[in-house]
C-alpha cells in the first residue's frame, strides 16, 4: 500500500496513463477528479463490491440451475 500526502490542485499519476487530482477538501471529505484512457472503468469501492456480489450470486444461481436442468441433484 502506498500513502501520499497531496494538497488541493496536486495529483498523482498511475501507470503513466491515469491522473488522480485533489480538487477540494472540505472537513473529512475529499473531492477527486480522474483523467484516464477511454475504456478504463473507475468505480467507487461500494459500487465495485456490489457488482462483484451480484456477479457471484448470478454465477451461483446459473450453476445451480444447470445442475437441476442437467438432472444432477
């Protein structure tokens, strides 16, 4: 894990193609902006985790349905 300190207007570069800039700090809230190549997906952690759970649930349901339809139970 890498920890860095940045001030408003400063940024970090990831893999030579993604820039994360500090736009605003208000209390305990930090506003970030991201400049990234087209096709790179940027998600909030809670959204990413929800998608992962839903994908896992769908895969589990699909496997169970395949077992039932295939006569395996």
